[in-house]
C-alpha cells in the first residue's frame, strides 16, 4: 500500500513541477486516487478471498 501511495504522490509532485502550478492540484488528485487504489487492492482479497 505504501508503495502505491508514494508513487501517486511522487507522480503528482512531478506533474505539478512540470506544469509549474502554484497549487498542488495533481499531487492532491493522484494521492487520493492512489489511496483509493491501494485500499481496493487490500480489501479485495479480504472481502473475496481467493478460492482454493
């Protein structure tokens, strides 16, 4: 989970720097999307365990 969230935040910071934005719009958006993706991947196996 930490790797996914870190990559989202890092990518957002890079996009903000590339487009020279004063507000961290891409950082916020990609961070929230990466948190949602990490939670989905973690809870997917918890709610629907793989069949043996």
